C-alpha cells in the first residue's frame, strides 16, 4: 500500500461538516481513497475517518495538520481531530504476566508480517515469558511486583512506565498483565493502553471471571478488549466476541476455549487501533 494520511474528526453534528472537509481536501488536490461517517443520535456527535493518498498532497504532514486545524476550528469549537502518517512505523509495547497465549499470538502475527509493527520491548511481572520473547529477538524486561507492599508496587509501576515510555509506543497492550494499573498511569497512557479481559463485560468484572461464569452456569463466555481507565474493567469497549459452552464444560474447558476468543479479540482491536479506526467519545467507541 502506498503512503496514506489518515484524518479522524469528531464534533457536534451540524450541516456542512462533510462539505467543509471535502472542499479542503479537493482544493489541496488530496485524493480520498477511503471515507466513513457516523452520527450518534443519542449524543448528537458526528464522527468521520478519511484516508488520503499522500502522493496527491503537495505539502508535508506538519503543514497539513496546521491547515486542517484551521478548517476543524471553523467547523467546531470543541471538535477532536488527528492526522496520522502511515509512513511512520507503529510501535507496540506488550505487558505480560504468566499467561502466554495472547503474547504468542501477537508475536506470531508480527513475525509473519500479518501485523506490520515494531515491538521494541515486552515487560513482564514474572520472568516466565522471557524465553519466547527473546526467541523473537525482542528484549524482555522483568519487573517484580511484591505482594501486599503498596509502596513497592508503586515503585514497580514507575519502573514499568519508564521502560514503556522510553519507546513512545503508539499502543501499550496488556496481554493478560493481571495487575490493576493505577489511576496516574491510566491518565498518562489514556487512549493508548488496550486491555484484554477474559469475560464478556460488563459481566464478571475483576479476577477469575471463568470461575464466576462456571458458578453462574452461563451458556456463553466471551472476551472484551477495552481501553484502560481508572475504573476497573470499565473503559471504552473496542471489541467483544463469545463462544458457546455447556453444562458439561469444566472450568478448565472454559479457560481453554476462552483463550481462543481472547486472542482474536485482542488482535482485531490492536489492528483497529493502529489503523486509527477507533474514535472514542465519552465511554463509547465508534469503529470506522
């Protein structure tokens, strides 16, 4: 694929938004190769994602941002917009614990070229997944999290933040990290940190959701990928999926089958995030 500029824009809906953006791009000579629109009638908020062939734009991305900022400001005082350049390679840092299935899946997709990103580091609160990480040529950083010592845990999170922020990643993936991220770090990573939760949220929030589901006798189990916020497992949902289970399935069966759903949901969400397809408004997402 040739180089693209991706424009995302959200604002209160009104007449003339699409025309304003289209006119700006047409006068610039920019060729639109993909476009999507949505209006949330409950909130009155308009969303759009426009993909432009960069070769048809006679100015650099910085000047494009400056000019589009003037257009966006004229369309809405309180709008939210962004322009990204596909020529800039995406960087993803992965946080893990002991469960490796989501990490294996992401590393496999990267190694095969299916997911065209750089993974400069994996950070784990246990050393169990160092081998598979290093086998892919990626540095693994072990940061222990002492149990019951809140001051030591805060220091551990500070170390994790330093390791992650050193790479200025476009996405921080909590691939079954199994630690509650403190509010100050949620704020620092807002809109970039994706968590995979092994439940169809809002059901079975918190730890051991498969055990909760088994006790409840549910017939469907699922997985949810959401952005990390200070509210536990309550951030804006990016994607979900489910699989049917029966009365004869044990907790072990449910965990095994649920892992397949977790991998798919996380990979799909990460791709959407890196392609700038996710627009967040309040606690909801629009995928364009």
